[in-house]
C-alpha cells in the first residue's frame, strides 16, 4: 500500500514539475505586457457599461445565444447564479471566460439551458495571461460543455497547462446535430428511419401545425400548459425561458410552434416546441406534448414541420439538438459531437491534494483493471 501511495504522489509530483517548468518558460518568452488589464466582474452591469465589451458580447458579433452577455444576465437574474466574468484586455485582443462560483473554486457560467460553453476570444486574445492570473485567485476551475469542433477545448487546455495548471480532460456529454448540406426537406426526410417516416405519413393528416416567428403571449401560455402535462421534468426556470423567448421574438430569431388535433383546430394545442435561428444554425431548445395526445404523435409531426421551415424558409446549414443522446434525437440528427469537461488544479495548493490523490487512485485502479 505504501509503495502504491508513493507511486501516486510521485506521478502527481512529476506532473506538477512539468507544468511548473512550462509555466516558467512561458513567462520568460511572453513577458508581461504593460497594456494588459485583467478584471473580474461580479456585477454584469459593469460589462454592459463598457461599450467595447458590450459590443463584443452582443448579437452583432456573437451569433449563438450562449456567447452573449444577455444570456449570462438571464442566468444570473432568474437562475440564482453568482457570476465572475473574467476579462483580459491588451492592445491586441480580448479574452473572456464567463465563470461563476465562490470560495476559491470557479466553474462555467452555464446551466441546463446552455448547449455548450466556450471562451470568447477576439484578436490575439491574452488567454494565457488570464489563466495565469486566475491561478492567483482560485485553486480550481471546472469547465463543462466545451466543444472541440472550433478548437475551444484544446485552446483552453494549452493556455492553462502553459501557466502551471494541472488539467484533467474527459468527455461529459454528446451533442446531436444535422448538417443540412444544401438538401431539400424531402431529400432529408427520405434519409430518416423507416419507422419515423411511416409515423409521419400516417399521422400528419391528423395534426395541424403553425410556426410563429414572433413571441405570442397566448401561444406561450399554451406551451407552458403543455409542458406541465408532458413527460418532461418540472421546468427549471420558467422566467428565464420566457424572457429569452421574448427577446428572441423581438430580434426575429424565435420559432415557436404549436400543434393541434386536426379534428379540433380551435381547441387547446397538444404539442409545442421552441427553436431559435441565427448564424446559419437552428437551435432546438424545448419540446413537449400532452401525454393524452400521444397516439397522434404530435411531437413528431411538429418536429417535421419545423424541420421543413428551417430548411426551406430559413435555409440553415445546421440544426443543433443540444446535449443528451436520447434515442429520439438520433432519429432526426445525423452527426454527434463530444462535449468535454476540463478540471484544472493548482498543483501546490493543499486544497487540491485530496482530489488529486483520488484521481491518481482511480487511474491506477483503471490501469490494473485493464491489466
């Protein structure tokens, strides 16, 4: 047992030495930039009042909701998240890490509504300088939902490793997407599973659908009623979702859809979905149907109607079904992308030693199991 412990702590020590050496080399090579400014904002109104930052984090420059100041403000206001927006600015660029937390440990400013998390980088962004400064303020940073198709995960890994952090990476979720590849809706539909195509053929005549590109209070009321009767868990923050839907409706990005039974078109809606469209991507945020209407397959019919709309009218390049590898998502999507979790530790901070020892033990156990 003692020999095993020596191996664990010896490996951790060697890892730490390599990271620290890389940190010192980076400091010698990069130096300290006189124009560098690093700020931590717990009040997002400060960011709003900075004209350059507010513009960088607006829909004029960020073409996905999760990268914008308005999204983070909604999370703070309606979901009880404590923000720590880390911003590094130099003459050549800006690096922003939207974080949250306190007591020495920080994590991504995100929750279950967030499809993916990434740093916001502009110009020659001083991300390494920001990672280095974070090491003076916290002992651990945990980021989840990171994509790699745009290099976000590897960019963060390099920046933190180069400045003395120990970085642990793992896949934490799956993102299902559909690259449209200039297909027509009919061509896309022809590639769906036979069971789904049969369902749509049999049930489409029994369900009517409508797609709204603006926010409608009555339609939203019906969406909320349907959600409360669906198989879905209780909504985490109805106020956040409505505020977001209203703003997206004002901007023309909302696609709010309702389905009715064809024999009762004036009756209560039996399925509802909320999508948004921007930057060539359709994001599928919420979907629900009344359990009593399940024999009509209103959810499938409504999804097909929205797919037709975003492919033929919005002419998107990609449809993003968010995270989670549910079977029904696989029927509609064609590609999956991993989402990563990065756990970053300051190796010489005693508060991390128990966690690092646990990681070492689990690694040894996994190695032993593999033989």
